[in-house]
C-alpha cells in the first residue's frame, strides 16, 4: 500500500480556525478535510477552469486579429502557448 505524502502549510490563525470548524462539520480531521479541499480544487481546476480559460484565450486572440492591421495579421500566428507579450516583443524588434 502506497504511503501518503506529507505536506505542511502555514495558515493565519483565523483561517486555521475556519478550517478546523469546517472539518468538524464534515466529521473529518483537519488533515483529511485539507486533503479533500485540495483534491476538489485540483479537479475543478482541471475540468472547469482550465477549459474556460482556454476558451477565453481563443476568443481574445480572435478579437485581437480583428484589431490589428493587415500587415500584422500575417505575423499574428499566436498559438495558445505563445503570449501576447511575445508578439508585441517581435513587433517592436521589427520597427
């Protein structure tokens, strides 16, 4: 059986007290509740937030294509991994 990894975190006292109260409401130890909350956050990040952010990026890039000059459109081959900052840096180097 695999052993769980140990993670230590520091919290403000008021946050720790909230965590303890929430854990007690669920009938869990703070450790088990913390693991549950972190797991839920990671699943939510992967299944909901990341696709939503990718969708917003795509929409923003499409809108940006409509805002640049025809001269720049040929250079505006931004992929999801390339940042707008990189595009602007390349543009500045051309000028």
